[in-house]
C-alpha cells in the first residue's frame, strides 16, 4: 500500500448552494489566465494536438466558473462517458457495500469460478476494482489488432459482457500485476446487480434512486447489455454539467446537500494507490480503485475515458474540470492542458 497522506477533501463553501437543480455560478476576472488558456485550447490550430472538443466545464469552490462547447454541443446535449463510467460503477459498488450486500474483500461470487481448484475462485471484488485480478484481457482500440474489449463491446461478447469477460483464464496470480480491463468492470457491474437483486430497468431505478436523483443528474442515461447488466465499463451518457455533479460528490467526500451518500472511506479507497501499479505502456498514471490518480498533480484523481473524456478532481484547489471530446492517439497534450487549467487557480 502507498502510505502517502491523502490530500484533504474540501467542504462545500458556506453560502454556496448545492447544484442539485441549478449550478451556482461565479464570474472570473477578465484577466484570469483561464480565459486565454481555454481560448488557445479551442483554437483551430490546437485541433491536431488536443483533438476536437465537445465540452469543457470548470467548477471552482462549488461554482460553475467557465464552460465552453464545440459546434453542435451545449449544456443540454449529452455526451458519452466511455470509461468514465467505471468511476460511476465504483459508486454503485459503494452503495452495495454500505448496505451490507457486497463484501469487496471476499472472493467474487462468479459462477464460473466456483469449481473447486479454479484459481480464479480467489479473486476478490477489491482486486477487480483495483484492476489487479490477474485475468487475461486485451484492452486495445487499434484497428487490425486483436482486442478483447472490442469483441466484448461490439462482437461475440456484447449479449452478456460479464460472462464473456469472466470466461478468460488468469494471466497472472491475483494481486501481482496491474492490468486495466473493461471486462473487469463489467464483471463488477454484474456482481453489483446480483448483490442488489436488480437487472435492466430495475437496476436503472436503483441507479436513479441512490445516485442520479439525489445529485440532480437528470440527463443520466446508462446502457445495458441483453443480460440486463449495466455496461459499467463504457456507457453512461450525461450532460457535462451532470458529469461535474458526479465529480462534486467525490470531491466532497461522499456528502451531498449535507447528507452522506457514500462513506468517506469509500471515497478515500477510490483515491488510494496500492500495489500493484500500472507500468509502461499504461501511461495514465497511478491507479486507485476505478479512479486514476495524479493527472492534475499529486492528490488529484480522475475518471478517464477513451478518446479523451475526463472528470478531473483537484482537492487542493477545490476544482473540477470536465472535458468531453474526441482525442485520438497521444493523450499527453490534452492531459497537460487539463492540468494547466487546474493550475490557474490558487491552492487553498
């Protein structure tokens, strides 16, 4: 376990209403460096390095301070989450765990792993959430290359993604190797569904009751496979403002409207790095539990999605940056730009 102290999470400032219905706003000074940085990022000449922006939402101190949209997009247009949905899946697992229906440190209750002697029977939900299960799974999106994630989302595995992913053998002993896998998340989504006894529309009702409705995420539209399992790896459409609402729940340590929705230690679990950790060629940084770490500097944590979708939380500046768009190839420039956005605000 990484024993570095966690950055304290900021409370909602006194007098700033929660954005359950409407985001409170604040105007930045005309000379604030954020304006010029965003102008450069949205300029045509930045397209080659940063990709095509669909939306940028910046929240500081619980207030919406800037938003910018690409052509055809706006505050009421939903955008795809891609793997930002993995962090939503983390929240759902937290609800099941706090209700006493899911023990993350017990062996995962996957039917195909219960045969005596099957080494996969030792895999825990915790190891799945930390991407340390050891399961073989190829997570690549390069045309022409063998890809288990593409086969799961669009091919032979799409009818029952959790069953597809759980059928893979171990490539490594559990808890010895970090291996980022969308299949892993869909196994977790199925385990949550089994734990709460809900699939399809009834599971969507669970998501609304516990997460979307309390936060005012009225646009949230999760997708399900034919088995009724939430495709927690990849598919929850939301407006960028609603993605920011989800981020605020985690930045506030699981509190919303002065009510605790998720335990504080569950939020800390998401942002605590433990061995094993990613290595080359995985360059998104350290990993917690279904959240990436340090994108915007030490102590920050983020929900990262394919093609450059991000919810970046920066506790020591009380900043949230949501970016939706299409950035193929190298993500280093877009991540550097997001970090620079956060750095325009003074540390608390």
